[in-house]
C-alpha cells in the first residue's frame, strides 16, 4: 500500500479509514446480509455509546450469522438497557485513582495516561464506556500537568498510554509526548494499550514506526484481541511491523459470553496470536460495567476454561486469568 509522506501535510490513510467507520446499525446489518428486524429493540444505551466499527473489521465477520463473535462485540443489543445489580458506571474505581488530570496511578511503578477518549471501535463490554473523558483530561491538547506529575514521582519507571485508544491520536502529537517522557531519567519503559492494530491494521504505518523505533525507551505494545477471527493477514502484517519497530507484543482479552467462552476458541486465539508474534498476557473477567451484564462468564466457569486451556497448550500460551478489584495493589490473579 502506498503511504503518503507524513511530512507532506496530507492526512495519513488510516485517518480516512477511521473516519469512514460504520456507524449506522442498518448499514452494518446490510453489509452482513442480516435482517433489519435485529434492530427492533435497539437499546437506549446506544445513544450515549453509539455503534462504531471499522470496515476492515466488518470484513472479518461471517455473513448471515447474527451470532458471529466479532459482530457480538460491537452490535448494541436490547439487553444493554437491562438494569443489573452490581453493574455500574465506574466498576474499577478509575475516578478515585485519578491523581492528576489524565493520570491513573493505581500500581507501583506504573502510571497510566488517559490520552484520549476516542477509539477506533466501540466494544459493547468496555469498562470505560461511561468514563467522563472530558473531566479526566480537560485539555486533551496539553499534557503539562500529567508530565509534571510523572516528573515528580521518581518511582514511576513505566508509562502506559491508554484511553480510549492512544493510537487514535496523530503521530505528531504522540511523538511529542514520547519525547517528553523519554527526557525523564526515571522513565525506562513505554507501554501502549491499543486495539487499533487489530481493528484497523492500516494504523501501523511509516508515521507510527518512525517515532516508535526512534525512542530510546523500552517498548511494550499490549494489543486487544478476543477471538482468532480478528487476526487476518493484514493484522498479522501490522503486528509484524510493530515488532520490527522494536516493540515486545502482548495481548489482553476479555472473557465474553457468546464470543470466546469455549476452550477451543481460547486455544485458537492463543495460537493465532503466537503465529503473529504476540504472547497472551491477561484474560480479564468482565468488569461489571452497566450495560454489559449479558457478556458475563462466572468465575467458576472461567477457572474451568483456563484449566482446560492449560491442559492443551504450552504454558506460555495460557493467559493469566485476572480480575480488577478497585483499591488492590495489582490485578487480582484468579488462575
Ligand atoms: C491494568 C492497569 C495497569 C497495568 O497493570 P499490569 O498488571 O502491569 O499490566 C496500570 N495502571 C492501571 C491504572 C491499570 O488499570
Ligand atoms: S478499544 Fe478498548 S477502550 Fe476502546 S471501546 Fe474497545 S475496549 Fe473500550
């Protein structure tokens, strides 16, 4: 694919692809050859967190299958409007952990920067679907308070760029931020938590590789795939390019009912990730965010699934089953 020169002032191709994402549920169903009756009970919840899915991701869904595991992750369903006890807007205590505008500092040595509220895809189970990004980061265009916080706390050796999806920001902004982080002597590692290389592989272009390869920080990219069908040849190529820029690649998934709650699908995911140069890192139990209760898999079921996975795969292909509990010193290992 021809890349436009990042210095020419033209918009890179991935930004067009991002803008061109499918936002109309009727169009999505039409692309997949599914009946419009699936929209009869479209949830109110989709008004504040609307459908959004890149065309490259839609292309990996099976046509005529309302239960497709990729479709289930993005199509708003009536069940989102159900009130479920124990499900709320801030399931992991993010608001209490905001230590400076845009900084979540929950764990020793690692500070997480909420760089943007924007994502390439809207995942219906997302634990930050109700997060007030505007309040957390009032001036998204300036990192000064966040950088000042990280500069003062010399115990922070790793900075995690998260969001939203940090790679939805333009490369020039990211390059500037990373240069400022790299100038802090106690910061050694840069970690990106991003789903864009999976859902929009065009994002991994020359512009991204330029700043990623150039930074002296050690680089970890944690991608987010939940199902083997998410990894097609374009995605695998994008992941290969990221490794080529010097990043260690890990994956985190969420255990989701109707998406990957079977040992065969978890095993296929681990195999597909490894074939693309990515090690499985975490398998998260669902965070109890309002609107996502229909995705929940019980802890008992999860433990059984991971035990079966362990009996099938080499240890390095078995992700750690974890749950995030507000106020704890790390993610809680379940298995
Ligand atoms: C999950 C998380 C991290 C990273 O935790 P690891 O166990 O190192 O992957 C860091 N900060 C916050 C706020 C998190 O939620
Ligand atoms: S890409 Fe990540 S942050 Fe964005 S909606 Fe999906 S799960 Fe949430």
